[in-house]
C-alpha cells in the first residue's frame, strides 16, 4: 500500500540533510514515514489523531498554518 500513496515533505524542509518526515493523505488515514528509509514501516493515524497531535505542538493561541 505504501507505494500507492502520494508522499510529500513540508515546504519548510530543506531537503539537504535527508532528515525529514514524509506524509501521505487518504480520506481516512494519515501515513507518516522517515524519508531516509521509505521502505521501513509507517505510522498510520486517523485525521482526528493527527489533528490532535499537531494541536499539541502548536503554541497556545497560534492558528494552524502559521509557523511558531
């Protein structure tokens, strides 16, 4: 299944160090993998869990889509 997904990196990723997470989205799942080892197992989350994870990283009061 991993090969059928459209993987992308953050626009904030420089791409030089190879130390990036890649994300693939489907209507029901968020897939996360290490760009250095794309054939390794992936982390799969529901959109609700992914959103809660991102919210936990965001400083209080900062809206989504704005870097800290």
